[in-house]
């Protein structure tokens, strides 16, 4: 099979055929990886954090975009489950007032009728997510001004869920976990501390963080992807969202090194000051607790350490003129 594919991709002259050949070879590498994983009995847990805040620009401009994104995410989630029977899935909706689990939901699973041609587990995922999201949106308080999404909190909740799954797993089973954040919100430095705590906890728990930015580039989340070894993608256009998801985010982080993915962008590692929550280039750092401030303050507001005021910089004595 490998040889046939190889010749196929070499013989292709047209661009489209080359693309098909390339896709098939990617697929073969992918299946190969899946077989290896099957031998190892490794399971993969994917937690999708979906930003459903109506303040997002793409949703304000066209509410239909939310349905479009939801359909793509459901198809992507089912593609993840399809890869292996042991694969697990969780989907969280991040709203402006709360974070809710869309799948799995506590209690008895929904009663679903068999739909011809669709595997029952996929129908269950789709129905549960859509029904729960409709409930979340209808119960959300009305917004008068655009409000930021509670992304950092949702990611912390995803990490808690992953920790619980790991605690309850049967002995001898290995679970590779990752989080995928899909958001069109702007970044808010006000959640800087929570973001950093989430990133370093994820790194310690070996959880990769993938981010798909639908609207603006997100520098803080980009730092998170870089720290945890995940993939960051700023979507060039909303059309073909599912294709981007399947191409970039469906393969496991271990497989990705074998694929041609978007090149890594330069990460903006600026930090937010603790006083105004704004990203700064140069600032003061508390030597005790490493808090960052944009201006000198004699008492650290985090750990209350008292610092001496910096001495004024003494003017350099002028060099004496050389006697001639
Ligand atoms: Zn400041
Ligand atoms: Zn301090």
C-alpha cells in the first residue's frame, strides 16, 4: 500500500492530484500511528472548550456563525471518537457568566432514537451538546454591554476534569490528554494570573493546550501553547473551519512532528503588570514573589515586602581634560 501511494504522488502532475496524494500519505502515516497506539492500549482524552459568548465579534455580526462553528466542532469531536474505541471526549461551553459541561452531562444519558446510517454514540454526542447549549444560552442573563469570556476559568475546569479522569482510570491504562480552545474573543489581561497558573499546571500534568483563534491573534494563549507543546492557529477565514480542525488539531501531539503543519509563529512573551493588567515590555519584578509592576512601588501589593526607594542615578563625573 505504501509503495502504491508513493508512486501515485510522484506521478501526479496536476496540483489537485498532488494534494490528494499528499493527503492520502498523511492519512497512512496517521493510521500507522493509530495502530501503534492500539498496540500500546493508549487512550486519548480530548477536552474542547468552546467560547459561546454572544459578545464575540463574529457572532454579533452574524449569529449564524455560532451554529456553523458548533456543527464543525461536533463533527470534529465525533472524528476524534471514531479513531479509537477507548477515546474519550468532553465539551465545555465558556459563556460570559459561567462555564457549563455540554458533554458528558451528569445523570442519565439522553434517550436517543436510532438514526439510519449514524452510529448511536455520535448521535448521542450531537444531541446532548445541542440540547445543553440551547439551555445554557436561554438561561444566560441578557447583556447590555460586551463582556469578556471566562476562558481561563473554563480551562482550569477542563484541567480539573482531566485530573479526575486520570484518578479514576483503571490500572495499567495510559491516557494522553489535551485541551482545545476555540474562541473568537479578545484577550483580556485581567485573567493573566489564572492563565499562567493554568499553563504551568497543564505543563506539569503533561496536558497539551491547542488554541484555535477565530478572530484576533491571542498572544497570552499563544504563550500557553508554546509552554505546553500544543499547536496555535489563527484561522485565516471562517469558511472551511472543520477542515482546519481536522488538519491541525485531530492528530495527537506525538504524531504532529511527522505532518506538515502551519509553521510556528514567533511568540510574544510579554507579561501583564499586576497593577493595571496591561502587557508591558519593561517593568519592575518583586524579588520575593516575582510579581510584575509597570511602576516602582515601595510595597509589593502581592506579598507586602517593603523595598527601599531606588537611589537617584548619580550623574557621571565628567572626564578631566587631558593636559596638553
Ligand atoms: Zn501597571
Ligand atoms: Zn512580592
